[in-house]
């Protein structure tokens, strides 16, 4: 801790001593010390001339920042439903027991913490965990046993078995985007040759729509941003990839980073931006070093920097900005707040980021896959892109496939592919349901497997989780409702309160205390959330509950209590304090349930 002052001085000077960099400074401190010491808060507050409470509010907002030391081994088990399906809960309990730790609490000797975290984006190789920011995939009893031994022996991670940390790209199906023949194509050269107006028209003709979920037309977004008058414009790549079950951006960043940066540079050339940001989720910290190397390589070959590819006035560079464990920061306006060093609370919209984004300047925010596709279109043209897909869903979509199938991984398909075909290709059989587009998406029953993945039918950001007939879908709903109540930023009441009520009601169903009244209550809460929540997280959070109530009523009805009403908490237990105070223990001091 002696060097803390020196460390913070160096850090904040490198960052330019501005509050904008606050989150990045805190991430660096957290990574070094395993927490944010109180003294660090005061030192930072002095240097950045901001109140300490502003810093503490950030520490409390982001799940990966802590006020208490987590020890030499900071472990977080991925808690997505796919991890649970393959035994993560029992592996988690087993490690806690072997190490003698209480879940989420640093051990008495302060050396280790074992905790849970939301989906880490390794669903094809789960169960998985993060340890000091690195991934251990394919967890098994044997791995947990070895890990416990290594931790007790204080073996540094650098000496742990290399295969523990192996994460495969797992690309199972390629189409036009991932075809080896199109890799590292030069969109920047195409820009120099044809000019920005022609390329923007090409992008428009291609019909490319955003791959992050909402499907907004990319050319329209870029044009609106280019036409918004301002002294600066910005490009942001949304690599937050927090939707449970999604991991295709992880693979693009790992294997196709050059293509991602190429697409961002193309966008900068078209809209006139000088600065870009890659917003990298904290769970993907382990990808950062290689990404920085790719950026440096591009600077060395004049694909970034000043006068890019010899084009006068084309100056652009990209910074990597690390997230810190907040799903809401994938929402574009929350992401921009986070980029500015604040808590990720979604902004009021309009105005939209294309006119009022980063630093209130026009900003394009696109998904990782969107940038890759845009770069390819610049080189190969709109017709090439339209040769795949459907009329209003041109091109291909990357799917992240996980759950009950023989070959999980990344699958690239032309839009229009049916759910049934995807299931056949990845070796799924006896499938009960597919959860498409993550926790906020749609639960598709078997009778709808001929529906197509396309904006016209089933739009998706790419998550495709498979559940066979043996799975209890209520466990999936429970996992998602816990996820949403944990990830709500807390800004608006419908989501903050509604999400918690929904989670508690699902738990009430699971323990067999719910009645038909509770199911109706869940529908009512869901509708209020859909209509009144401030952002997309709250409006989509009830989807899995509402969908399964309608399409899989049996998963609820088999748990229902046979009464017309059942309280959500134990009334008798709650009255115990009153009984103690009054000294009563007679019959009248207890509540009787109707039979
Ligand atoms: C709660 C929430 C989380 C989101 N997470 C992501 C994400 O992780 N990655 C992403 O690209 N878009 C995410 N989005 C959508 C973004 O707000 C935005 O629409 C997208 O980045 C735009 O890029 P695109 O047009 O290329 O799809 C999220 C939206 C919401 C409401
Ligand atoms: S809907 Fe939820 S995540 Fe969105 S602003 Fe409201 S509380 Fe925050």
C-alpha cells in the first residue's frame, strides 16, 4: 500500500487527470489491489477535484469494484442458466466447502473470495468462472479439486495448468462474413478509392441493420451522425455483450479484431470522427492485451493515426474502455455515461446518441458484428451482401448456440433459417424450447420451430439457448428473473421494484406457495414494466415470465398451492417479534390458514 500514492499519481497523470477516466482508474486500482482502498478514494478525489462520494457511488454501482479486499484469488462463477444446467451450483458449493469460504465473503485470512457473477460469455464451454479476470472453462469436479489445492498452496496463476485457461473460438458454421476468403479485406482502401458518399450509399443499398438486437439501419445511423453539425464526432463499438447466452462478439474480438477495427475506421472516415472507443466488458479483460497489440500493429501500418492510408485529414485512433460488470452498460446511452466515467444510468431519449452522444457530441454506437459486416460491404458491395438473407433482413447472423446440443458454438447463417434447421445442425434432439435472444428474448416452443430467424419473424442479437424435455423451464425463468433484479440500475421504480417482485413471485412458485392469484399478479407487474420502465432492460425483463405463462402454463400450474390466496411471506414467523414483546403464546397470537 506504500506505493498507492505513487501509483494513483502516475495513473491519473497518464489519464489526463479528468473525471472522464474515473472508471478506468478504478478498474486499474481494483486489478492491482483487489479492491478500492478508502485512501485511494480520497487521493483520487483530491487529484480529480471531485467529491469522494462521487467515486464511492461508482464503486457501489459496478459489480467488479469493491470496498473490501477480495484477496489473492478473486473467483466469480458464471451464473447463467447454461452454467447451472451443467452443474455450476454444485461445483460452486464444492469449492466454497473445500476452501472454507462463505459465498461472496472474503475468507477470514483474506486470501480468497468465491462469488457468483452474471453470464461470462463462455456458455459453449461452461460451466466457467473468472479468477482475477481470467477465464477457467469446462469446470469439472477434478478441476475444482486441483484449483482448491493450488489456492491453498498459494500457487500464482502463471504456474497453473495452461489448459485451464484455454477458451476456444468454436466456430461451427461459416457463411459470407466469416468465410476465410474475405478476412482482412481493406475497407479503408475502398474508402480512399470510392469516397465516403459512395460507400455510405453502398451501405444503404446493402440494407445492413444493427446486429446488437434492435436492428436499426446502419447507413441511416451513420448518415444522421455525419449530418449532425459539431466540432467532434465519435465512433463507439459496443463490445459489452452482457446478454445471457451470447458470446459471438467474444469470438469476433479474439479472431477478427482487425476486421472490427477496420469497420470502426471506415465509420470514422464516413462520419468524420477522430476518436473511437471499444467498450469492452470487464468479463473480457483477458482479451485486452491482444486487442491492444492489434491496435498498435494498425498504428504501425498507418491504418490508425494521422493521414490514414495516405488520405489527408483522415486522422483516427481507438481507445479500449473497460466495463466493470454492469449489464445495463450495453444499453447505448448507459454505455456512453460509463465511457464518461459515470454510473451506467440510461439517458432520456430523444435526443439520441447520433446527435447527442459521447460528450454530447454526435456518436455512432454499433455492435461488434455490425462493424465487421459494414467493413465487408465496403469491399465486396451491397449485392454481395444481399446475396444472403431475406428482403428486409439481408446478410447473415452469427448465433451463439449453447445448452442441450451435441455441438455448441458459433454458427453463421443467412437470415431466414428456421429454428428447426439450426437445431438439426448443432445436434439437438428432444428439444422442449429454445430461448432466443437471451434473457430478454423469446421462449420458442416446439410447435413454433418452423419460424425463421429474421427481423420479419424472430429478430435476435444472437443468443440461442436450447432446453431439452428433461429441463424444468421454471429454473430458466427463475435464473433470468434473478439476473434482471440484480442488473437493474435502480433508476426507475417499475424496473427496480417490479423486477424484485417478479423474482420473489417466481421463487414463491418454486417453493409451492403460489396460487392463481400470484400468476395474475405476475402478468400485471409484467405489463406495467413493459409499458412504463425507463429503458429496454426494464421493458423486456418480464418477457420470459410472460412468454412462459402463455406458452408453457404447465411449468407453473404443477407447482401451485390449492388455495385462493397465499401470502408471499410467513405471517406467523413475522409475528414472532410481537409475540416475544407481548409475552403471548396463546392460540389467538397465531394466524390460521384456510384449508
Ligand atoms: C439492457 C440492454 C443491453 C444491451 N446490450 C447490448 C450489448 O451488449 N451489445 C450491443 O451491441 N447492443 C446492446 N444493446 C443494444 C444497444 O443499446 C444498441 O442498440 C446497439 O449497440 C446498437 O448497435 P447496432 O445498431 O449495431 O445493433 C443493449 C440494449 C439494452 C436495452
Ligand atoms: S428500466 Fe431498469 S435498468 Fe432501465 S433505467 Fe429503469 S431501473 Fe434502470
